[in-house]
């Protein structure tokens, strides 16, 4: 872990986030993104590599395998458990130089003007909720992933 890294600090338990741990092993941590005081867009999931590395190319092959399988399983969970019709995935690394992937669900009836991993947030009809709703979603995904295992 690194000093002064938001994701490393999260893994050290230095602050609390909305929701619960959806999945965790020796390589990755999966949780719902925390919008702080804003309403939460339901279905914006983060997969964090536990080891502090900045990019996809810095992973070991074992980390890459676990990361990829986790991405596929969580995406499938968003589709089957939450009814997403599409799951966007993106890695930026500009703001936080610790490898993490965003998985963002797009739900049926989302107008095409709002298609895109961050555009869905601008849709007035987007599924949003409070911390309780996030925790419920996290429990459903966690249960789904446990049943897949």
C-alpha cells in the first residue's frame, strides 16, 4: 500500500464508504462507488486492485486473471441481479494513480442521449438512492456472486 493514496486509505479502513464489501480476496476489492452527500446512482461498482500499481500494464498475470474474471462476474451480476441491459467499464487513472475499474450499469429505457458511463448520471429518470438502497444492491450482488462460486 502507498501513502497518500485514496484507494490504499480506503483499504486500510481510514474512512467509511456507502454500501458493503461485495467481494474481496487477496487480489481485488469490489464495492459500490460513494457519492458522498449526493444521491447515489445505483449500479456504479468499483473493482480495486489491492496492490498499489497505477495501470493495467503493471499487474502480474495472476492479478490480471483475477481482475478480469472479477470484472466479468460482477458485470454478469449487474445484468442478472439488477436488470442492467449494458455494463460500461472504464479505467482512467488520471485522478487516482491506483488501478481501479469502474463498472457502470445502464438500465432498460435509458434514453440514448444518456448512454455512456458518466452520461447515465445526467438522466433525470436514472435509478438513484440513499445509502440504504446502496447496501441493498450490494447485498444482492454479493449473494449473486456467492451463488456463482
